[in-house]
C-alpha cells in the first residue's frame, strides 16, 4: 500500500513495497565472488576528529579501522581519505588501505613528511574518513 499526504504531495512507501524495489546499490565486481544485489550495501564512517587511536610505526603511524557494525559477509571495497585541520595534505599513505577484512582494515600514514609528530595528529584533527561497498550475505 502507498500512502499519500495531500498537503505535501509526498508519497510514503510501505515496508513491503520497499522490499520489492530493486536495490539502489549495484556492485559490478569486488574482492570476492559477488552475492545477490539484494545483499549490496554502502557503509561509511570516520575514526573521529581528535580521538583517532594512532599507533607508532617506526616513527610514523598506523590506524586500525573498525567497520564491524556494517555487517559485511565478504571483503568490501574501501575508499579512504585523511581529513584534518593542518598539513594532512602533505602526508603519504592517505588513500592506501591494508589488510581489509569484512570487519576492518589498516591505514599506514607517513606523518613525518607532513612535519607533524605522531603526538599532535589528534590536536590537528587528523582522522580517517571511509566508505565501504560490499555484501552482507
């Protein structure tokens, strides 16, 4: 059933109608064999400004990103960006994703090239913004 509100002209679909509608996400190929498109999902997140858990790595840093809340059943495709308030544009590794699993991935950053000591990255609001596309079944 479809409900229409005459005052605004907005149509509101029932839950049943939404289930029958094709998904808005289409995955052409991925890291593993594709599941049905009804299982396709886009999930995004951030490590958070001022609260990212940077770990020392030979004078640079790495960050383990948790995306377990997305519910992926297979390894998704992940795109990242480093966001911040100062000098993050000078860092290396800002789009490199390592060891992706259905529940997370790792990012290594060469923060020394940006002239930023590991201890001040959170002060500069550096964080990892990410978008993952994959299958939940």
